[in-house]
């Protein structure tokens, strides 16, 4: 059994451009993001996907719907593909969060896996477990298939670590641009990295996430 998964971070939003934490806040794509979604759709026209999944948040839905229209795909929207819940940090810029919650921000930026955001947020360990469960369930559903997933930057951070064995606490040394293509494989027992952050189809992209 071998499953290939293409993961796409949603296109740019106004909050991405402002370096504002979105989390579960439902923000739409801006004009740049809509153009990125169309470009990504065109770049995937030659691919043949057996299934397509997307986070149910608007920015991911809009990106996924552009691809689905171009490639003739049916979409399955799944809340378990949402971004990490950032609790009280949501709607703040990174600078605002650092100034308002200095101790919490330190635990966030140093990637403390046990730190849980106040006001309903997730710890990094909880978030990673959610994404691992979701990925494995999708892969097992499509043995020997090729699957599209449209999701979020934080999810892709976890996906890269799952595929490469990099620890949750390690600083990020890979990019996560909006609307880029990221490919991983599943052989029935382990994940592998096939290709990452392919963006030849894009004119401009943001990677505003911390720990770059």
C-alpha cells in the first residue's frame, strides 16, 4: 500500500499580511489569496486525485473550491484539518501577543509542547496528535491513492515533522508559503517526505509564521 498526499496551505488572507494569528477565526482570502488559489488550481490540472479534503474554515474552503472547480473534484470538509486553536492569542498580531502575554508567548515561541493557550486553545502536543490521527485516517481510507488536502500553516508545520521525524520542540528550518504544494507519502506504516514548498506557479507568497 502506498498513498501520496498533496497538501496545500490556503491562499493569503489580510490577517496573514498583518502577521495576525487566525487559528479558528474564520477569515476569507484577500485578492492575492484568491489569485493564488486560481494559480494553484491551474498547476494541479494534470494531477489525478482519488479524493480531496479541506479544512472547513473559509480561507481553506475558498482555496479548495478553486482547485475542485478546475480539477473536477468533490470536496470533503473536515474540521479536524483546522489550524491550531490559539485561544486568547487569536486576532492578535505576533507583536501584540508578545506584549500582552510575555510569559505565554515565550512558551509559544520556544515550542513548549505542553503549553496550552488560555481560553480554549490547544497545546502543541494535542494539536500534533489531532493532525497525525487525521492524516493516518485519510491515508488508510485511500490505499494506493493520490489525495489532495487543503489546510493551514500550523498543520503543515506538524505534517513536515511527522514525515521527517523532526521533534515538536525543534526550531522550524523549512518554509510554509501560502498556496504552495507539499507532497508526502504513506506506505502503510510510516510517512515520508516527497517534495516540499513547491511554488513555481506563484508570483509572490508569504511565510509569516514564527520559528522560521
